[in-house]
């Protein structure tokens, strides 16, 4: 019952906030100021997530070390298979126009672009880990943290919805985007294949590996379900697998998104409809928003379903 309510609240917040911003009739907002405010909210929410993770997770780094081998193997293989799956389905992606255009330019132009991508990625990772370190040091949980994060998320999605309207992008193309749904399906299928291969590498039952591979970045949900079907150790492991997926997605979006945008959206998985959405939008433009939201919502709907299927049937 709790999981159903959590899922419904998550979906309602995303759709309601987007629609509210989309149908907000006002030309009062300055686009440049909106973009600056959006960037501020992105950094604030990343810092808050990092802080809360460090503050409320007991023995954060020691738990990570204990499950480091499994987390490392799952992270690497899921990344390879997810990106490969997207690349096979979307063989011709326009995501690398900026980088490909630089190939005809001098080498210093290429290095300049790469430096920009690396700098953008470092901003995100430093923000998250700075928050984790402060939270782990202080160990003071933020009162009403979930409500605060949801409030920030509503603001971000409201702004994105408003920007979609200004650029004449329809809500139908956002919520029922075929490309986004296809990306989500490729992530699910490639994760299943990856889980089967991982089971032979780490010598775990296929059921365990399927459960650990099917959180799709939803690290607040997957540990709860995995704890029910396996044990607390596996619950901790899946938390780190999904948390690191979100961090890696944030870090890689500025670079991977410009090489192959579908892979950037796909690897962000369920988070592409909420926490990584503004980062995708800022780095890849408004055209990526409908694709990212459809993919993220589809995976958000299927994550609890798949986790329970693997837990019950296998």
C-alpha cells in the first residue's frame, strides 16, 4: 500500500507541476532570469540530496566498502549494456553535432569543448559529494526533507513546463513520446541481459541479480523491496547501485549527451523524469524534455512492478 501511494505521489507531482507551468499564462517572467534561477535550483537540490544521504545513512562509507565489489560490477556492466542497447536502437543520433562540427576545427577547439564538458560534470559531482561529506560529518537530518525536495522539484518542473509552452512543445508529445518509451524498453531489456551475465560473474542467483539491476536509479524505493525479498545487505547494495547510477548520469550528461543523447536519457533511467531532467534540459536543450519525461515516467511505473515480479516469480 505504501509503495502504491509513493508511486502515485511521484507521478502526480511530475504531471501536475508540468501542466501548471505549461498552462500558466503570463509573459511576466524574463527567460534569462528563469534560466539562472533553474541553474540555482539544480545545484541546491543536488547539494540537499547529497547532504541528506550523508546525514541519515549510518556508516555510509563502511557500508559502501563492504558491498564495493558488487556495486562496482553492477555499475560498470549496467552502464555498458544500457548505453550499448540505446546505441543499437538509435544508431544515428544528432546528439553529437557540436562535437562533430569541431572535428573540422583545430585541435584547440576540440580541447576547449572537452574542457567545457568536464567542467560541467565536475560542478555536479562536487556539489553532490560536498553535500555528502557535510551530511556525514554533521549527522543532522533536515526536518521535513522530503517535503522540501518535493517543493524544489515542483518549482523546477513548473519552470520547465512554462518553457515548453514558450517553445510550442505540446504536452502530448511529452507524456506519450514514442522515442522516450522505446528508450525505456531498451534500458529494461539491456538490464535483464546484463543481470543474467552478472550472475555468472559474481556467482549469485539470477533472481538476486535481476532485483539488483531493476531499480533504475530509484534509490529510495529499490532498497525497500529488495529488503523484503532478499536481505538488508542486498538492500544496501541496491541503494548504492541506484544512487551511483544517478550520480554517474548527472556527471556524464554534459559529455555523453552531446555524443549520443538517447544514451544519456536512457542511463538516467527513472530519474530522467525528475532529478536529472533539469540537467538534461540545461545541457541538451528543450527538445530533449519530452523524450526524457516519457522515458522516466515509463520506467517509474515499471520499476515496482518488475521488482515484485522478480521477487515473487523467480
